[in-house]
C-alpha cells in the first residue's frame, strides 16, 4: 500500500432512534499514511458513526475495509484496531495477562504483547491490575490492545478526553508515527486545538451530517480571510488611511493599539515602511481549525 491509498470507505451511514435522526448519509474515506480528524460537538454523532463503521451497531449504509466488508475477514483485528475508551477487561486482571488473553484469541504470539508494552511505554506497568491504571495508562493499554494484530487501520474515539499535557503530547506523537508507518488513523475529538496539531485531514460532523471534508491545508486557506493582525503605531489615522487604500480595515483598541483585518503582517509592515509610517508592534493571529469549525457550524445552522 502506498501513502494516499484508500483503506477504508464508508458510504451513506445512517441511524435513527425512534423518530430522532442521529446520523444521516455520512460518508468518508481513510487513507494510508494519514491521520483523519473526525471533529464535532458532543452529541454530533461521531461515536455512532464509528460504531456503524465497525459493525457494532445496525444501521444504514456500508463500510469497506481494504475493499471488503469487515465481517468477511476471518481475523478482523488484523485489519482494524479500535480504541473506544481505554482498555476493556476485568478490573482485577493484570495488564500483561489481559493482553495475552486477547492476543490468544487472535492467534497472536505472546512476544507481540511484550513488544507493544514496550512500544507504548508500559513495560513497567505490565503487572498492574487494570483497575490500577491511570487514565493515560489505560489509553496506552487500549492502543496496545488495538495494535496486537498489526492492523493497517487504527480508529480511536475521543482518546484525548481527560488526558494531562504530557499524555496528550505522547498520544499526538505516537499517532503521527503510526501514520508514518503507513497506517490509516481515524481520531474523533471535540478538542479542536489538539486536532489541528495532529490531523492531516478533517471531517466535520454537525447534527449527524458531514458538512465538510478537507485537508488541513485547505482548512487554513478557507479561513485565511479571518486572520487578524495586532498593531501599535503612534499615528493610527495615517496607518488607517494607508491600509484602507489596499483593502485593509483598521479598528482602534485604545491608546496606540489596533486590530487590522484584510491584510497580512508582511503586507502591513511593507506598506508602513514604504510610506514612512512607524510601527511599535506587529503580530499576526493565525486562523485555526476552531475558526473553520465555527464558520462551518454557523453556516449549517443558518441554512437549516
């Protein structure tokens, strides 16, 4: 498999609870070597969509893994690994014993368990009971369990919830490394700042429907017009006239400070230099995935 090859294709996923439509026509593609961020507010339908993809719920649509339905594989764990909330097992079981039991069910040798415990940094916790694992350790243990069959696809549902900064950083770096190995990684989250650092592509879910799918570069391009530049200048009226001629808008914030929209900091600095208008301060606020999500959500609520 080459980077960019489609490994998972979900088509028309739908689900209703009584008269309430939870998920409606959700389609997405997961590609080798990429982390896809599945983002949306709590209750948007992310977990339902993931469960439908994995065959854990009945509903509309279908999902193909490597071109086939998941149930057609004799050992699904060698196709997709899923982390749906830490590690599932009896709280009194010790971590290594639990993973060996799961491995035996998939005909995976015990040495794979020890390899993965080392990979996720839990060798020293191998004899702890599952009930003794911290939240961050439980997430790592869940990832180790998901990778036992060395699957090309990894799916994680809200893995960053409740993690401390050190655990978040480890998770981000680990998942980027998994994508670099050629895996297709799907991560659902409502933590947009974390997704911006992690994902290559984003799929935005709002009220059960996909309202956007784009690469992170396309996301940033779409919200580029929302960039703002903070300036400080002793002669704001002169700077305002200068920037207005080039399509910029200056809004004073008090004293020598102002916010400029419509022009980037390089253009503002160059114009001020050429016109002999002094600047004390120039700082550009980058647009973010949060800006993109809020813009999409606003549009969605407006047209509904």
